[in-house]
C-alpha cells in the first residue's frame, strides 16, 4: 500500500516505547522522555484518525482516502493494523476488546484468519498489488500464516487464551 500505513504507525509506537525503555536502562535519561513523547503522540494520532468505530483502518492512500473503513465497498477490515494496535499498546481497554471481536466476526474462517474482507473484485491503481489477484488468492483476502500468530498473541495479551488456541488450531 502507498500512503500512510496504520500498521507501521503502530509499530512505530512499539519501537519508540522500546527505545525509551532502553534509554532508561542505559542511563540515557534525557532520551527517555523524548521517545515516550514520540510514542504517545503517534498513539494519539492513530486513535484519533484511524479508529473506525469497531476496528482500525489499514491505511490512508496517497490521496488521503481511508483503506479498511466500514465505508469501503471492499477491503473494509484488515488483520494487520488491528493486531498491531493490540501488540503495540495503541488499543487499550474496551477498544482493544472491540478490535479483536471484529477480527473474529469478520475475518475468522475454519482455516485461519484472512488478511481482509471483503476481497477486491477489480484492480485499484491506488492500492496496487493487493488488488491484482482474484478474490481469495495471495494478498487479496487470502489466509497468510505469518499474520495469524499476531492475532494469537493479541488474544493472549488480553487474557483470551482459549481464542488464541482456537486460532492456532486452525492453521
């Protein structure tokens, strides 16, 4: 995807928080606050601009159009941004629960969690590669085993081990 990735923004939050922790442990106390502020600012931006009411959007394309919104015809909800919102600490409390419940409701199948739903039925120049393949093949709403463990970890982080194990058993 072009534009701004919400998943990468969540990873930035995690990375900045880890840098703050490293700075603290290594005695670089002046850097601790800088990294924490960077993480907090990005977290606030994600929660303000990328929360769609039931889940996090996937991205914003080069034109600023949301990708992975409830208003989208196709590609409404994606696994990557939603799992990373939990893994990074961007989503907390009720919002974290809602996020994982949305993954279960919209993306879970008996064979694993799909990348997103619904699949793209035609090529979208602004999205590129993801919309090239037929629905359910490769990046177009297929099951990717490397993204499923992110949901397992997110479920476990919220104390929902049974659901994490169910996901594990599907793949």
